[in-house]
């Protein structure tokens, strides 16, 4: 039975992410992706007309997989504060989708300097990341788990910057994953401040 086209495309994108993480976006070739996927270069070109298409869509694919992991981690949490804390720590986790995303994301920042399509995709992805953190901080202010005087946009940008910078350090073993988690826990506590006292009369 022939494998569905969507599965073949997914397989090629998975392979492209691994090849980019190992070889680098600037050096990776379509033949590298084909070999990693166990398919012909002709099949890769069937789904992705150019090398640049493979690279850019691989970045989007890695982002989608990592976002799905993050959303799963947040689904059962009750407060905005808990969701902010979990989201930030998710990016210091050991899930394969998160680790692959770090490697591909680091490559894409450099590749985007010389490719307009990649630059637009990186800019859009980064803005969605900032918006996600800000939205969760806003939810925390609304539900009372984060103080009302916390600067939503400022705190979101600073926390995102901590994740981005320390994640790159961890990627090249300048910081351990445990060290990254500890640093992010401290940064999140600093930005969000103490947990507000419960409203109403104490029990």
C-alpha cells in the first residue's frame, strides 16, 4: 500500500530538521535531506521545489511540533501564572521536539539574514512567541494569580529574551539544562513578583 502523501511530506520535514540540526542550514543539501529520509532527491523536490523551500518549511515544521508540546503542557493548568511558569520551563525541557526546535531555530536566525522568506517566517514566529507569553501574563493578572501592576509587555519581552539567550547557551553546552531551568525559574519569579494574597477573609 502506498504511503499517504501527507505522511511522506511529514517524514521529509522530520528528516530536514535533523539534517539542519546536524549540518547547519547554510551547508545542508537536498541530497542530505533525501538520505536522512531514505527517499530520492526527486521525491524531495516533488514536495519542495527548491532547497530554500525545504529549509524554510522545516523551520515551520519544527516550530509546529514544539508548539504542540508546549500547548499539551499548559492544557490542564488552572491559572495564568501557572501557565506562564510552565511555558517558560517547557523550553528548558528534554522533549525531542523541543531540543530539535532549539537546534533548527538557532540555524534559522543565521539563515534568515540572507533569505527573505526565512526572515519573514522567523519574524512571525518570534512575534507569536512574544504574544503567547504576554497573553498568559495578562490572563494571570485577570485571574488574580499575578499582580495587577506587573508590566505585561515588558515582562514578556524580558522572559522571552532569557529563554532565547539561555537556550542558545544550553544548546552549545555553556549552560546545563538543569542550570537553565533554575535560572528561568528565578527570572520568572522576579518578573511576576510574589503570588498575590487570596481575596476575602482568611479561613
